[in-house]
């Protein structure tokens, strides 16, 4: 008799419940590690949200072309987004994460809405009577989808953190 013939028939698999957060465990990075990573992210975000836009606006303004938004406004909105985004990253393992997601998304939506209010931008050709108008409302409205979804995710995260504290940690920081 062969070994395969002697093996008993396998029992049907029993349904398993999803693993609980206690069973999964989590390995939350230390506060100092989160601060270092947030600082590195802050540097990259600073370049993208403040340095490049300010450099572009300053360059355009130095050529005698009127700009639709001031450099100070771009700097303030960018700094606000940077501060909230950095705090959100550092406080991700805490219950403050959901409300910070809501705050970041609300500020981003407000900033994009402010930029929509400046559309269309009308550029008058220097030394001539011709003008060019550029509308960018549709682009910004499509761009608003991202912070709107982030706002929804922040609301759902806040509700989940209130209902089940620390349940998301094993999924955010698996062991």
C-alpha cells in the first residue's frame, strides 16, 4: 500500500475570523524616529509647496508680468500646510491623527478654493493692446478631489479611533 493511499481525507477547512488587533500586534516607531522622518518630509514638501512656487512667481514678477497671487500668500498657505502635515505624520499613532487629517484637508481645500476665486487670470501683453485670459478652474476642481477624499478619510479615521482606540495601529505599523 502506498503512503498516499493510507493518508486520511482532509477535513473541510473551518472558516477563520479576521485577526484581531491584539493578535496582530504593532511596532510603532519611536517619537524621535518619527520626528526625523517628518523633518525629511518637511524639507521635500518645503521645496514643492513654498520654494518652487515662490521662485516661479518672483521670476515672473521680475519680468514685469503681474502675478495673480502674492508671494506672501503662497508662503503663508504653504507654511500652514507644512506645519499641519508634519504634525499629522508625527502624531499618526495617536488619536489626534484623524482630526489632523481633517485640518490638513480643510486647509488644502480652502487654499484651492482661494486660487479658484482668482480665475480667470488675464495677462496683458506688455507694450501692446492684446491680452490673454487663462482659466484654470476645472484643473483646480479636479485637484480638489484629493483633499476632499483626505477629509472623508480623516472623518472616518476619527470615528474609528473614538469607537475602537488603537485598533488601526497593527495595520499602520505591523509587527
